[in-house]
């Protein structure tokens, strides 16, 4: 019993130290005050990234939709998403041994009044995978999984950029 009581102050001290150093759960997002609703707009090529953004926002307690969420909603626009696939290396048999994928997204943030808060900017992610001509179906699945992971990473980068803009401005409204 006494041993259990002595652990409690240590646990409390550890929690206080973690919160004091700025540590927070992975995936949590610091968004601007007043950004309770976000409408995500994307053309056909950006729909999967828009879904990733929506899921991350909902997990952070923000009302997020892929259509017009009303007059009080902020607008996150996915202006374009492009993929590039290129050969990275070849094997001794002069066949492609590795492919590289680059996923680039251009986006912007507008407030509820439609004013541009973060001007259009580009982010990209790169990945490499081995090519196996004997297992094309498996490699296609691997490429699809890599693209999903890259979109998840880019969604996190976009939301961190929104949060950083708010912190650097020192107000509840992000600046470009």
C-alpha cells in the first residue's frame, strides 16, 4: 500500500514535466481559435487527400465536411495534386529495380469571409519502392499503400502549417 502511494507523486511530477516541455499526443493539432468548422474543397485528383484532411480534423474535434459547411466555415482548398513516378535504379538484367514516387499538393486556406489567410503553397512527399516484375499485383498494392501514407503525411503537414501560422502571428487568425 505504501509503495503505491509513493508512486503517485512521481507520476504527477512526470505528467507536469511532459506538459511543461510542450509534449502533446501525436496527431493532435493546434488550430486557430474560431476555426470550429472547415469545408474542404478539392477537384477529382485531390479527393483522397481531402478525406485524410477531414479525418484528421474530425479527430481534433473540428467539424469538417467535403462540401459547403455553412457561412461560419473556413475553407481549405486543395488546388491540385500531382503524382510523378520515375525509375530510380536498374538491375543487372537492365530492368527497373526501384521506382520513386513524388506526390505534390498545392493548397490554400480561406477564412469564413472568403479572404485568403494562407496563400497558395505547395508541399510534396517522396518515397521509393522496389520493383518486382514477377509480383506486379503485390507491387501495385505497395504503391497504393505508399500513396495513402504520403497523403496522410501531407495532410498532417498542411494542418501543422495552419497551426504554425496561427502561432507565429500570435493571434487566432493565421497569416500567410
